[in-house]
C-alpha cells in the first residue's frame, strides 16, 4: 500500500503545484482590478516554480513508465505526458517571447492531466519497447501530439483575443497576451514542426510494423484517425501558403485536426481501458 502511495505522490504533488501556479497567474495576469494594467513579465521565481513542477511530474512519469524493467503505458500516462511536454515547450518559449498571459489556461489543464495517472493507474506492458523503430515512433508521436496540443490551445487563445478586440473590450487578460500576429506566427511555426514530426511518426510506424510483425500497418480506427489528422493539417498548411488562410479559418482547421488526432490514441485508449476494461 505504501509503495502505491509513493508512486501516486509525484502525480498528486505536480497537480497541486500546477493548480497553485495557475491560480497565481490568473490573479496576477487575468483577474480584473482597479489598478493600472501594467505589463508584468514572467519573474525568475515563476519560471523556477514551473520547472520544479515539471521535474516532479517527470519523476512520476518516468517511474510509472519504466520502473518495471520494461515499458508500460496507458491513456492516462499518454495524456499526462502530452501536457508535460506542452508545459515544457511553453516554459522554453517563455525565454524568447511573452508567455505569462497564456499560463492561466495551460497550467490548469496540466494540473488535470498530471492527476490522470493517479485516478486511472492501470498500465499495460508495451511489447518491443527496446526496438529502435518503436522508440523513434513513440518519441516523434508524443512530440507531435504535444505540439498539436499547444497549437489547439493557441487557437483558443487567438479566438478569445480576436473576439475581445472586435468587441473593443480591453481587459487585463487581453493585455497580458502576446500580440495577435506574434501568436499567429508561433501557431503556424508549431503546426509546421508538429506536422513534420507526425509525418515521421506515421512513416516510422509503418516501418516498425514491417520490421517487427512482418506485415504492413493495420488500418484500424487509430491509424485512420492519425492519417485523417495528417490530411487536415496538410490542407491547413497548403491553404496558409497558397491562399493565405488566417484568423477564424485557420483556427477552425487547427481545432478540427487536433480533435481528430486526439481521438486517434487518447480517445481510443480511454474507451478500451476505462469503458471496456481492456489493458
């Protein structure tokens, strides 16, 4: 019993840290007050606190995934890992651009995702985890998922900011966000990198299937959703390049591609593991 509690402790502690930081950033960047709306850049202690939460969550993820001598995985750990990478990317991006106004949205989501392994601790053994093809596929897929998660969050932020600007409602939350053009440039930069990673993940998945099982990748619902998402983001990038898509059109395509990609693994594993009880 004590071993189980020790394994769950990092996930719970990371969730509490993210929650506290999310409340802090909301109060200091988004909450309306009678004081003048002054730009408050991210402080060194805030970066240190986010990094500390990342370390705690990372310890819990590593212990759960690799402590048994092999590799284990589940939808809850996939969700937690995706948001862990998303927070890490935001943290790194904060050294070159203003990210403090985006934290009140991403940190609460990270808090929920960090708690998922504690609520759904079931894990399944991953076969062939030592194969280089699988490792390449896993790494590129998780990085792509995380970047697309950030892209979806950016799409929500941009939609929120554009709506406020059209309403001429200059709120504290709006003034704390980066400029729209900066957010849009960052959005498409992340989508482009994530698209390249997703392409590598799909190609390596086919190669891994051939090398390990001696047959091509099975076209199940997970694979079909992944390829459908790839097609949506490919169309978005082409539309951006050829037709200059931006604004609401780009945001809708981004959210549609993310939802399809989310269903490709997280949704299918949730149905199998939680609703159907299959590991």
